[in-house]
C-alpha cells in the first residue's frame, strides 16, 4: 500500500485493528521513502538534489498531514526523526524553503478536519 492510501485507511478504518494495520502500512511506506532518499539522494537536501524538484513538490503536499498525525491519532508520530531522520530533516528544509513558506498548511486545522472526517465515517458505519 502506498502512503496516501495507508493514511486514509488509518484515518477512516472501521475497526481499531484495521486502523493499526493501515498505520503499519504508512510506516512501511515512509521507511521505503527514507531508504530511497538515503540510497539515491544521500547528501543532497532534496529528492531532486540541491534544490526542490517535482518529487519534492509532490511529496511536500503530505507535510501538513504528516505533522498533524500525532494530534489526529493521539500520539502516533509518522514523521518521527528517530525513525525517518532523513525525511524529517527534508520536511523541515522544504517547509523552510521560500517557495513552500505559506503554502504548507498548519497542522491544527488539518487535525480538526480529520476529526470531522473520522466522526462522519463512524456515524456512517453505525447507521
């Protein structure tokens, strides 16, 4: 499973077991990205090299959600510097880049929106 699908399944899963399995899939996807960054782009600041490129922009769209995840889930931190140090540092670099400042959303509104989605999903599942 890819990162986006795993995050959606972890957020909207019908059971605790489904959400836990999807969270494990999200960690696996991040571990794979960490490995790819280390193997192919090690020593560079971005996936594209010394400056952000297409992959940086595409993956950068997840930074707000990754930062909000521990609030959404009650403590599970996907973008953990202890687990994926290169990705965590990359996310900080990209968010600090002039082209990304003001574009990457704050985690708090994302967490609030996610709670609404979870409540709607739970209500739909119980009816």
